[in-house]
């Protein structure tokens, strides 16, 4: 693609990938004493933000395999942070929900993350942060649409 936007998009994607791994490492350090990893933290966040859902529903929302989510749910259940509740809509697919302990731990996660975010925000220009947030806010819908259409080009 000769367009200059291609180089910028490639740089953005590479930055997102590097940032993902660095955020995962930083999160792992910040949450280690709570017994959490970045992945188990994501399960707690999903339950806190979306309420009780089944493992397949969480997997669809995160665009990952059900088995991956099931392993993380099993891990957080063992930690006592998630419980599996009866699902009136489907007997064999319980609802994943936070326990009282899970809510308390996730509130602590949010407090710690707020401190980290304040430190990061202090190092960025506000206009650049707003522009990056806008682009990254739009990108998932574009990617999801392309996955659903099975195309590498937008429909015209």
C-alpha cells in the first residue's frame, strides 16, 4: 500500500502490540501480591462491567476460544473471586459472577491502576492522548466488521 496512512497504521499496530505486553508485565507486577495475573484480572473486569455471563458469552465478547476463558474462570473460582451461578436459561452453562471477595479485590485493582494511570498521563501530551484514544476507540469496530464480513477491504 503506497498510502502514507499504511506506515502510520503499521506503527500504531506495532505500538499496540508492544504496549500490550508491557502493560501485561506492569499489571503482573502490580497485582502479584493479590494472586492475580493480567488475564485473571481481565475476567474480574468483565464480570464487574458486564454482570453475570456464561463462559461462551465472555469468549465471544473477547474474541477468544471458550477453552481459554474456561481455564481463567476455573483459576479465579479457585481463588474465591468468581462463582458459578445457576443459569435459568441453560442448565449446563452456569453464569460467571463476582463473589464479595472478588468485588473487593477488583476495587483494589482499580485503585492501583488509577495510580499507574496518573503516572502515565503525566508523561503524555493531552492532545496526543485524546487523538490516540479516538483512533483506538474506532479500531475495534472496524476490525470486528472486517472479521464478520471476511474481507480485507471495507464494503463499498
